[in-house]
C-alpha cells in the first residue's frame, strides 16, 4: 500500500495509529511471554488463547478510540488475566477468619483437626470403605464410626449421614410417616438456611400436632394431645435463640416416661451436638447427646460440624429398635456420606474419646478454651507486625461460638483495629476480602476489626503479610 501513497516520512510518522495497530503483538507471540506462561500453568490453554485474543481485540479498539498509547505485551497479557479472573465466580479459597465467630456457617463452620486432614489424605485413594479386610468380602460402610458414636454417647445404635437436617428428615420419614408428631409451640423453629421444623415434619410424610403455647408447654399438654395416630414426641433444642422470662417446658425424663407409657418414640433434634462438657473450659453448658440418651431419648440428632468440630455430617444415636428402621430406609442411600467425610468424622470422633485431647486437637474446641492471656499475646504479635500507613490498635471485642450454638453467650475477646489514612473501613475490608488468602474481619466504629479469637497463632504472620500487601 505505502508504495502507492507517498514517501517514507509519511510511513514512519504520518500515521502513528496505523503503525501502532500493526505493532499489536500476535496471540502466538503473547503465548511465549513469561506472564502468559504463568497463566498457562493454572488454566487450560484454550481458555488462555481465547482471553489473549479478546485482550488484543480490546487493545485494538482502545487504540482506534484514541484511548491510551501502544500497549506492551505484558499489559495485554495482564488484561487477559483480568478477563479470565472475572469471567467466573471465584472458586473455593482459603479464608483467614478474623470475625471472632468460631462456627461461621458462611465460612465453612468447623475447621478440621490435623488428624482429620491426615485421615482424608489416607482415604482419598482406595480405602476399605465397605470391605472387610479379614475376610476379603463386602462389609458395612465405615462401621467404626457407629461403634465410636455408641461408645461416646452411651447409645445402642448410631448412623451417620449428610447433615442434621437430613438426619431429622430420615428419622421422621422412618418413624412417623402417616402418623402424628407432637411438638411444643415454643419449639417450632427455623434453624437458618430455610430449615424449619414444620416443613421437615411435612416432608417426612407426618402430620404436625402443636402442643402448649409459645412460652409454656407442660407435660400434660403432650399427654392430652396423644391419639392413636401419634408416633413421635419431638423435642427441639432451641439452638439459635433463648426463651427467657415466664416460660416452662417439659423435661426429657418426663417426656421419655410419657412416650414409654403410650408406646411412642421420643426424638430430640439437638443440633449443636457438644460431645464435651464446655463448663470444663468456663463456657456455658451445652447439652450433650450422652445427656439426652441418659435422660431416655429414643433418638438424638446432631450435626458433625458444630461443637463436635468435624466435617459436615448429621448423626443419629439411639436405641436399636428406633435406629433399625432408618438403617433399612431407602432415603439413607440418598443421604449417605462420602469416604472423605467419613474419614474426617472418624478421626474427629477418636479425638473426642479423651476430653483433654479433644480440647487440645479439635480446633473449634481449642478456640473455645483459649485464655485471655493467649488472645492478648496474639493480638500484640499481630499489631507488632503492622507498620505505617496502617495503624493498628488493640481493642476489646466479642467472640461467639456461632453456628447456632451457645446463642446467649458473648465471649470476651481481643481485636486488632486497623485504619489507613484516606481509606474508608468498608474499602479496607473489601481489599482484605479480595486478597489471597482472603482475610475476613468486621467493620466497626470506622475501623476494620480483626478478632484474633478465630485466628491460629500460625496465622498471625500470614494475616500481617496480607494486611500489608492489601492495604499499602
Ligand atoms: C444446626 C441445626 C440443625 C441443622 O443442622 P445441619 O447439620 O446444618 O443440617 C438442625 N437442628 C438444630 C436444632 C440445629 O441447631
């Protein structure tokens, strides 16, 4: 073309746009840059090629619109990387929990013990999931878990499945379908995430019969409501709230006696499932499955990832007569746990056999047992690692067990309060959330608060590096 249109000076300097467009690198050349190699190391080649092509097209459009100068190859690759990262929602990432909420449902509830991680690694290949090593034949699925649950709770029989909601669905489907379930009006609760007791009863094919009033339900209210269709008395632990004031409820032993007398089953949805006595570390008492079994409950349901401190799971313990129909129920097949969760659950239950070991090794319990001195020292070490322009003050904070457990108990804690001149707390909090690893704290009083209750000592340098990288 240039031969037809004029002299050399026109080609060199007369049309900078055309030469900039011609100078745009080809996708093939971009693929050879070290920046693209980094992308290729973590993403499939076709996706990287597509993004590079799109980034070159965008750079061409910018040049034609007069936006900016000629882009470097590195900046085009960076643009492609941005397109790739914003194309999909972020995947599961590590989060450093600085909220002070131990069983934070949105952050995955209980962090697992090192022993549970080790067990997951061992089971991740082939494992004797349903196989008897002694005889080389097919066997029951993870029988050790049922034996451990029986030993820990004093129950005759046990079953493990996906979560406590699934456990309640199975229990009511197997024990009450076509019949009536008596529940106190004070216990018709929603646990969160749309888990409502009346809905689960209906889904289980049973009819809900409300007894008593919102604030007072007596044994006589249950007794008066029993009909020939009644199958189950359901007692629900008010996990995520407390009733205070003019209240009354029937206790488990008297409900158990009533159930026996009338040929009914007493089922308790305990939820939080504390396996250890939390009073031993200065926290309020949370009823244990062993308490419920001793009080005469036929079936107790609880979660694996609340105060048990294990993987997501729903556990049922109770009498052989009550558990047997659930073991045979077709729903169990649909609700069963995978081998990785079973491995983590078994390892966690083994730790609970020794209370001292449980409080030392199960992270959620270890956190609940922390002393004020530990928290202050951790906050001080975090604050000492931060430097201008970040200012860090040590302030009093409040931690919570979370996950609908110990609802009425605020736990005194310590936080590091962050400010950076010229930046709002909301902006700082967002930058920390988007950092890798993400740091999730709270915003309060115009500052970002990092509660150290839910951080491990080993997390402190990681959090400090993340704060400095994200905020400076
Ligand atoms: C948390 C809770 C549930 C739900 O447990 P998941 O394991 O999350 O399904 C059910 N009932 C009670 C009383 C709870 O506290």
